[in-house]
C-alpha cells in the first residue's frame, strides 16, 4: 500500500518534472529573440558566449559583481546541492561509480553547507527591507521546502537512521518496474514526499531560472549585429509584407 | 559607521553615489507623464483613447508579445527574487520608492502575467503574488514604467541577465495598444513621420542654421567648411540627433563633426527626410515604429547614393543603429563594404587619429578639467571599434588626445556600471522633472567626488538626451548648466586644420619660441 503510493507519487513527479521542463524548454526554444540585446561585457563570438554562460553557471559571475552576500549564500547553497545530489546518485545505480563513492564524504558536509546557505538567503528575506519588500509567500515557502528536505535528510544520517539498502532497492525497483517495499520510516517518508513535491513544483515556479539562464538573450547572444544580420521569422514576414511607407 | 565618517571631513560631504536609501513606499506614486492625445496615438497606429474592452485587449497583447519576445517570456519566468538588482537602479537610489527597484518594477507586470498565463497564478494567486488586470494596476504601470529609462544597469547585475528595459518596453507597448500612450514619445515619433525629425525642424530652418554655422566656422578658421543637406553623391550620410542642430552643447559637437570631415577630405551630407538619429520607437517598445523610423535612414542613404552612414553623438540612437539597424532596415550591402555600417562618429574620428590625419592643440582645452559620462545605451547595449569595450576606450582616447586634464569618475559608476543621466528612455520631458532630478543623483554624486578630488570642472558626453538632461539638472547639484560638453566639441576646440588660422598661429608661435630660444 505505502510502497504503491510512493511508487505512483514518484512516477507522477518524474513525469511532471520531465514533461513540464520539456514543455518550457520547447516554448523558450520556439520563441524568437527578434533583436540583438546582449549586455556588456558581451563576447563577440559563439565560443565567447559559451564561456560567458559557463562562468555564470559555475561562478555566478554577475551575482558576484552585484552583491557579495547573496553570492556567498547562493553559491554555497548551489554547490552544496550539487554535491548532495551527486551523493544521492548511489541510490539509483549499481554498481556505484568511483566518483560517486568519492563524493560521499563531501556530500555529508555539503548537507550542512546547504542548510547554512539557505538560512543565509532566508535571513535576508527578513532582515533586508528591500528583499522583504519583494518576497511573496511562495518565496518563503520555497526556502522552507528546501530547508525541510535538507533537515529531514540530515536527520536520517545523524539521528534516526533508515534502511538505505531497502531505499535503494525501492528506487532501483521503480526504474526497472519491479517494485520493492519502501521502509515505513516517518522521516524518510517526509523526506521523499517533499522531494516529490519539489519535483512537481519545479516546472511551474521560479526554479525555472536554471533553464532560463541559457535562454536569456542578454547573456546568450554574441555581440556581432553589424557583421551578421539577425532576423526573427515574424519580423521576416513583416518585412515581406510591406515596404517603407 | 556614520560617526566614523563625521571625522573624515571631505568624504562625509559627498555621499557615496551607490548609497542605498531607506525604502519609502509610495513616494513616487503620483508621478505620471502627460497622456498622448488621440491624434498622437492614431498617427502611430494606436487607438486614440482607452478602448472599451481594454482588459481583454491588454491581456491579448501580452500573450502576443510573450510569443514574439523570448526575453519577455524567459524573464517573467526566471526571477528568483534574490534581490541583487534592488539597489542598482538610479531611480531607486534617488527616490527610495521600492517600486523603482528593478525586480519590483518587473513584478508590476509579472503579477498580471502570473494571473493569466501561469498555472500557479490562476489557481493560487495570493501565494505567488498574482493580480488581476485592473484600472489601478494600469495606472500603476503608467506611472512606474515611465520611471524607467531602459538603461539596463539592472541587467548587468542580475544573475540571469533579466533586463527590466525589455519589461518596460512590453508594458508601454501594451498600454499603447489599449489607447494609453505617453504624449512625449508618441508626439515626437509623429513628428518624425511628418517632418523628419524629433524637433519638427523643417528643411528650410535646418538649412539656415547650417548656413549660419558655416559662416561661423569660416570666421573662426578661415576655411570654407561645408555643412550640406540633401546633397546627392556624397561619400557619407550623417545621421545625427536633431538636437545637434538646435541645442547647446550639442551644436558645438556638430561643428566638430564638420571640421573632422573637412580635414579628412571626405564629402558628407545630412538628409532632411532622415534628419533624426533618435528613434523613440525603441522607448515605446514598438518594433513596427522603430522599423519605420529606421527605414527612413535606409531610404535616404539609397536616394542620396552615399557609400557610408555615420551616426552622430546620441546614446539610444547608437543602440538602435549598432544593434538593431541591420535587423530593422538591412542588409546594407549597397554601402562600401570596407567600413562597418553604420559607423559611429567616434569610430570615424578615432580611425583618422590612428592614421595620424588629425592634429590637435590640446592647450586650447586647458580651461577644462574633464571627465566623461558613459551614456548607458552606448555602454551597455552597443559597441565601437572591433574589440569588446571599444565603446569605453574610443571616446576616452579622443578626449585624452584633445584635452590635457582628463579624470575618470569612480570605477563603479562608469563603463558597464555607468549610471543613466536620469532623462533617458522617453523621460526627457518637463512633466517628469521630479524623477529626472532625483534619478540624476548617483551620477551627480560621482561627479561631485571628482570635483573634490581632481578639481574636475566639466563633463563630456556622447548622447543628445544626456546633454539636454544634464543642462537642466546640473544646477540642482551645484554645477553650472554649461558644465556638460559634447565630445566633438573638445575635438572642435583642439583641432588644428590644415591651412587654418589656428595652424598659422601655431606656426608663428613655434617660430617665435624658436627665435627666442636662439636669442637666449
Ligand atoms: S537580480 Fe534578477 S533574479 Fe534577482 S531579483 Fe533582480 S531580477 Fe530577480
Ligand atoms: S533599466 Fe535602468 S531605469 Fe529601468 S529598472 Fe533597470 S536600472 Fe532602473
Ligand atoms: S539619455 Fe543618455 S544616460 Fe540616459 S538613458 Fe540615454 S544614453 Fe543613457
């Protein structure tokens, strides 16, 4: 019963996440950017653009220029999240690759770092009047959700251990469509429910920023408008339809 | 901290240009520019007044724009409310009104987007801050989307490059489409269609101005420097803001261009049909109107049979020219492929300097201790020359070559971090004077700093709007209205033209000095 419920929950969550993201990506892909609007400092070549995006993704370059506190908390949170996610890969594949074995240790510390980063970001929502002003209830809830996921995860590691062998069997079972029982451990169930919720919310929320960056015309365009004519399909139609007045 | 700085006298006198104000909700709420009259609207293809089913129309238009502009769609979805942009807008720094924080300005439109176009906003409006499109919302849009100069400073600092200018443009286009336009911008675009330029100067008036300037130039230099209009068969079509024909210090810049062209021996002409570089179609976010204005330039170039198009000093005009013209009115394959098209007058002058074709007597500008205002549309939305950052280096190289005393303002207020003059984006109108004065504050403080540190007396700019704006607002910050200069005004002062009175003077002085040296 419980296993069935969570199995369905994760199938639905995965479908929503993948389908929702695919829909958004297709939407962004198909929506033209009719004008060249890269912001300075704009690279002049496509290779330069790739480098710029890489720096944004890895280092949060613009945010660093902008605000050191947000950068610090934000970067710590994201880097820690990456390690934590990598650590969790071991629940989904067999045998576990060396690199994943290698990050296990770091993944644990990353769990704390993630909470610290989130706490910093959340504190700003209360303490900085400008940020308080722009925060909607959903912005607080998002942080609460991530925080709860992190805390429930850490609880399982340090306070109330769960049968991770069974958990792994459950997830491998999900992927091979041969369901295995999920331990009825309250902390685990909370953790998993929240993760599924996050997956479902993802494509409908500001978490889309992860995809948005790559489609942001101010960041992903090369600065070469004089050399290369840039014309959106709808603008080409407009052009074909009429000459100058 | 405040106590500390009290002891450091000269620093406490000039507040930091980046100083964050306390937030003061509603402080700029009432400010609205005049609404366009029905005939201003209809000339641009917009309804004359608020249409009956305006809500439906507005939402429809928003949907249309979401499909046409990836920027809008992505930016409305991607903001995480991190707050990094909240202290980046000069209008927020100058007013403290939280709705002038870039993210809050976007939210005015994002809240409506969420309500009608997203799952969460349709079903959980309170949770995600979604709002119905009401008359109050429309009024708020009208007020705050006309307190944005589309300067893109916020975009530089946003981790996703979210550009509030794109949102402002969309909002203005939606408002135009339901009949609520801004008088200043729309009336001006109408004048371009009817007469050819923003100021509504007819050809006769331009001609007599040019004749007057030619006489002045001859008197000054002893040379017959021509300033032609509508002359076919010239090498260059000069597209310059009509303010260059009319206002101070713009006109001195125009005389500078004329001198450079003459010295280079390159024939040029203005066009009465395209007697305007500015393109307010951009400010109102209208691709169609922006294109219409741009096509006039192409048509003039074709009809006059020129080989090159060169733009005079104008900020947003250069953005449209550099970034959009090829898209809107290209391809420019009928021009001489050896030159970039279009080209900026600074690129032209700089190239001549590199070739050693221009001679300057810097001492002619010794009465100035100079700094340079990076106009935001040039700084953040275009380029000059063939290397990134050329838009910063070229004008500075020209100023350094023509003036002995040049000092930059604080690094975090120039180049890509530059502050708008406060009058860009269609705000250069008396009915918005309050926000213009307050929005100039960061730039003015940075200028006050270099006045203290280096005794700077003047600031040069390459934007017609900046120049007009500074002339008006500088007196509010303790500067004379003529402390703002054109870059090519400095060129005009310092250039020593072949065979000119100045050249002879220089020679005589040199001879005299040599003679003195021998005598001694
Ligand atoms: S910096 Fe960008 S993501 Fe952050 S609040 Fe501003 S617009 Fe949103
Ligand atoms: S574009 Fe400029 S004026 Fe508009 S919100 Fe951003 S910083 Fe402010
Ligand atoms: S007027 Fe000048 S400073 Fe102001 S928006 Fe335009 S280019 Fe920028």
